[in-house]
C-alpha cells in the first residue's frame, strides 16, 4: 500500500519474485551508459563487521562498503552498500568467502544471509563464509524513493487504445523524474554494469584474490557479466535459474516467458490428473481455473488472505499460481484453487488488471524492449495469450508497459567470456520464470566454459533439489570439480 498523505515518498526496497528471471516488480527508469573499465577498483578499506542487530537472527554480521555512485567517475560521490555475512561453521575447513548475487531485481541479499541461510546447503555453510549485499537502489543501499501518491496513480497495463499507450509513456516519464529527484543521482546508475563493479569491489574488500559466486535468477546476469568483465578474477561461479540477456526482441522475450509459464501450468494439470492427493483430482482442472479467472474478472472472487477484498485476474495468475509454481507446490496450488472455488461470491464489481507494484528500476535499464505504438503492444498481448492461454495477464507484459519510453543503459547482447574457468549452470527442466531454453542458450554462449547441470523437475531454483543436485554443486564450489557435461538429476518430491 502506498504511504498516505499528499506526495508521500515511498521507498522501493521490497523483494521481487522472479518472473522475468527474477523480475516480479519493476519501476521505469532512465540510466546513463557505463564505459567498459577493466581496472581493479580499490577496496576502500577493510569491512568492519558487527552483529546485524536482529536478536531473532543471531550469527549474522553486517557492514557497509562505500562505492562510487558512478564507476565512470570513481572519485565522485559515493554510496554505502549494505553487506551481510555468516561465517563458515567449521573454520578449520574454510575455503573462503562465497558471494550470493540476489535475484528480483529488488531482492535483499542482506535479508537472505540474515534470515534465510537455509537456502544454502550444510556443506557450503560449513566451508564458506556466505556473504551477500543489497544491490544499489535496494534495502539498505540507497533505496529508490518515489511519491506514494504518484505510484498509486499508475495506469493499468491493460492498454486498449493509442491514447492509453501515450498516457502510459507520459506517466512513466513523470514517475522517472519524481523518483530521480527523491532518490538522488544513484537513480541514474542502477544497471547491472554498475553492480558488476560493486561486486568486484566487494571481492577485494573481502580479501579474496578470486571470486566464488552463486547467482540466482536475476543474479545470474550479474555473475555472467562479472565473468565477462573480470574473467581472471573468477574462482567458481554457479548460475542458478539462468536468464538469457541475448534475447533480441520484445516479442521473443515475451514469447519465452509465456512458454515457460504455460509449461508449468500444463505440468500442474498433468500432476492433478495422475495424483489422488490433488484437491482437484478427477475434475477438469482447466475448466475450474477458467471459472475462477472469470469470477476474478467480474470482481466476485474473494482474496483468502483479505476477507471481503476481491482478487484480480492478474493477482490470481501472478501471485496465487506463480508463488506455487516457484516452489513446485502443485498440491498447495490445487488446495488454494479448490478453496477459492468453494468461497461465496462477492457482489459483482468489474475489476481491471491490478497495476504493477514497483520495486527497482534495474530491469528497464538492462533490457531494451521497445514497443512503437498501441498496435504493436496489442499484438504482443495477443501473442502471449495464444502462447499461454491458461495464464492471461502475465507479469512480463506489465513490465514492458512499465518500461515504455525508458532509456536503457545496458541493452541486451550475447556474452563474450574469454579466459574464465568453467562456469556451472543449474536449471530445472520446468522452471516457470526462466525457461530451460535460456539455460541452454547461455551455456552455448559460454562455449567450452559453460557446463549445464539439469534438474528434471519443477520450480524456480534447483541447487538443493535432492542429493544429486546438491552434491554436484557442492563439489564444484568446494573442490572445483565440474560434473560431466550432460549430467541430469532426477526430480524429487
């Protein structure tokens, strides 16, 4: 909810759910280009660690790392990056520090280390200090701040005319100007090319000659770009749920997202048909789902978490379904659908697609996905609905609407990594957000250095999905043993 009061500012520091490789929430932005610089940044002094201060999360230590606002001007204004770590549980077996690259964009790496350390395997926690950070513009690292009133006025991404299209472009321009004024100059320097430089500064401040890295979802862009920029400073890099930054057009980007989403829905229907534990077993799951979408469109479907409040079709698809797809929780989705189906209908009140709640401007700066006019936009929506007929209102089309008119600092392109050690890509066969073909594409771009480890199951995230995946990733990180090419690990419940 936006803050109350006229023009009240809102800090954009929420965790994103990766729907475009980690993009659940997007704020339009204009960012300046960063020239390629390969010199080593200074460490700006040792990190001064202290307890993070939350008694509910003992053992986590926090620090700040000053870095330039603009790495093209290293002697210019600076900002403090929020950093957190948990030290190796067996100091005598410690290999070094492993830096986690958070996803989203908009996820907090500090929160991951402080509150969700079980995300990492016991062996990795035993052998490494696990370190992460809030990327610039997020959480404790100069978060983007915008007018709450202006955010609340965001137009619906369901554009029905050229007038709607032009109004959205004009709104995006006003919002960028407002956020820039409230956030300060860092707003123009939030792209992944800048974060690559931050990551290398963190490596140096940790005293690591070479980087051990694990990036998840949107964090895989950071890891891949780091290997491209500093190939000889990489010790090991795991890219989990891989994003492909080489996708050439908005149409291809959106089609890939729709294919991945529809695949997960089909897998859900298939599971319900063959599993008596499904709350919808023996029924026409697609028909039940279509009925819920229709009720949501009429404003008759109640939000179980907010009695009396309606669920929009966008919420039904992007929150209810995708949250379960991410965790491969087919049983949980079936139960949620059955519960909503059985709920009493609210008085009919037509709803529109829920406006996108913004998190960070990173996506708009990293992806050049131009759309000329409403006619082209409508054709993209129609293409997505043909490709994913069970999942209208998919979030990626909202993202494109949020980025209309935004300049791009780090536009998409193929990787050119030369001289880096082997890089391990970990990917589920049925990932709802970053489709498996993206991992195949990035592995090919990496050439002989890219090794794809496939999990033959579901969900967004794969490194700890059963002993086969966990042990392969652990051996790579700790002993630099790369699994044989073509290794596939079976799905686990």
